[in-house]
C-alpha cells in the first residue's frame, strides 16, 4: 500500500481522534502532529510499507538523546518552536500508534504477495571463492534506452529475478564474512535483510550495511536507503559475485553528489513534469566511484574492523 503524504496525514489524524476521544488533553492532535512533523524532518513525500519499516529501524536513534539523528531532530523542532513534542514525550508515545495504524491498512498488493511466495530464501545460494576473484570494478557509462519492440519476461518474473539477485549478493557477502574472514554469524554480525524490524540488509558491529548487487555496473537507492545514508546509519556494500566486494562509505563525496543529483532531478521533474514520478533512478558506477570504494577482498578481520566505522 502507498499513500500520499496529505492523505496519510488526514487518515492518521482521524485514527488518533477515534482512538483517543477528546478528554481535554489534546493528546490525539499532538500524536498526529508529531508524526506529521517527523515525516517532514525525514523528507518523506509518500508513505508505504518500506517507509514504516524505515521509521522502525530509526526508532531507537530518534529517541536516544545522545544520538546524532536525535540531535538533528531536536534542532529541527527547536527552530520551529515545537520542542514540546519531544520534551513531553509525544514522539515516543506516537510511534506505537503509528505502527498500529499502518497494520490496519490494506494488506500488501497481490503482486508483492506473489513475489514473496515465489522467492524461497533457502533456494538462494552464493559462496565466496577468493580464487575466482577478478577484482574488476564494474562501471557503466551507457545511458541509452531502446524503444524497439521485443520479447521480455513478465513484470512479476522480472521483479522476482531482481530480488533473487539482490539476495544472492547478500549471501555472497555473508559467505565472505564467515567462510573467508572467520566472523561468526549472530555474534559478530547479523543477517537482517528479511527482518521487518530493520530497514537494511546486515548489521555488523552495530553498523548497518546496505548490500547492492552491481553486476550491471550500477544500483538503485530507495528514499529510505538515502535517508539512512545521509544520517550516517549505514554504509554501502557493493557486490559483483566472483569478481569483488567493495565498501562505499556514507561520507563518500561521490555518493553525496549522486544523492544530491537524484534529489535535484526529482525536484525538477516535480515542477516540470508533474504527472511523472522518478521513483527508480539507476546509479551508474564510474571511475570516481571506484577511487572512493574500498576493496574488501584484500582485507583480513582486523582490516575490515578498522575500516567499517561510522
């Protein structure tokens, strides 16, 4: 399910008013408002299942007064004269209400149910083999599009293939950590790609990792993935199976410029082509990206631990 931000705010406000009849405290309105302002802070323009998962993954950071994300949120509310929403605990109280509200919304679209039933995680395998590595950073400079008629697989099949390829990259990286470097799963790191309580793929020494399959020479970023990168909550792991594994940290100048370009393009499209929504923009890797990416396959345990830090 996807909801425009205006529709979402109206529906959530009505839900709060129904759930908390007026008692003179104004709590229902405060719950609705604090979530509305939180979405503005996170620069969210539409709400879907991924949005809610993203907020859940950020909840601990949003409520921790010592966390950089909370401090940014604090400044956001202070500059608007709305600090009472944080100081009186409305955000902490409103988040469970938000999750309850979303659970009562429509179920996943039929297409997504098909994807989940088609993709069996136990059947997705990818083992790391150091002797097969080519170490050639894949780049893609061809942005040409062809509009010739041709046979292609159905939308659902193509989506299942894309998800499977992404999961293979995740398992390949896990194999690299366990079979090659000797880290222990569920102790040194956690595979959280299919855990609804997290909004990223892996958690390594309390650091979130977003894993991307870059065999095509590029990758995509969702709005929530961008938000986590910008708030220094995750790094990117770039995987090309039997070729190499690279780390692109969230402070990469190249990555920051790409994110700003995506925002600029979308803002331009919003103004000039209001009927179009550029949700998916492929990010092509180039020589500059290669210069700022770290080749993980050359590291040992200590090297990786020293490199991956927020």
